[in-house]
């Protein structure tokens, strides 16, 4: 969607901060009536700019206090292996993100688990599903910044 204007950006920014706010409150923040605001939000949803609205949960309070980045290297790059790997990571709920990378690293996986023992169980399940050449993990000691908000 190429025609996002200043008001759309203000709507998107406000929704990134609180997607649960009423249309009245959202409209007041961006200077639109409830109905005009609703029309713009609907267009942003239909165009795919707004993919979905979610609740952000506190992983600590849910017993998922360990954030881990898993670095994966593979010697196999054929389409069947890639499909198998993609299916495996998509089916593991602990995995929050999986990315194909440039450079020395083939894939980077971000996961949330309760502790190192829980990570080891995830690791064992992953290597049982997909043949990997090298896997290493880095455990997050401190989160300095983590956000879902895009810069608009």
C-alpha cells in the first residue's frame, strides 16, 4: 500500500501501542471521527498493512524466562531439506522466529523456553527432525530492547 498518509501513520503508531483501544479513543488521538477512523483501519486491514491484532504476553510470568538464539549451519541446501526444516521449525511452538541468513550462518532461530533443560529438549527434537551440520546457542543474559513496534 503506497498511499499511506500522515493520519494512517498516526493510526498505525497508536494501534502498535494499544490495539485494544476503542475507535472513539483512536479517532480522538489522530483527529478523526469514529466512523472515519473505522474506515481507515478497515482499509489498512484489507490491504494487509495490519496483518492481525494480538496480545503481548509476559514470558517471565508464564515460566518462559530463557530467550535463546540458535545458530544453525547446514551442508544441505536442496529444496527438500529446506521444506523439511521449514516445517519442523513452524511446528515447534517454542520457536518464535526462524530466519535464513547471509554470510557464514545459514539460519538463526529465536526461541523462548523455561530453562536450559527445556532448551535441550527443544534441541533434541529439532535435530531428530532435520539433519544439521552445526548448531550452537546463545542465551540472552539481559534484554536491553525488545519491541514489536515498527518505526513509522
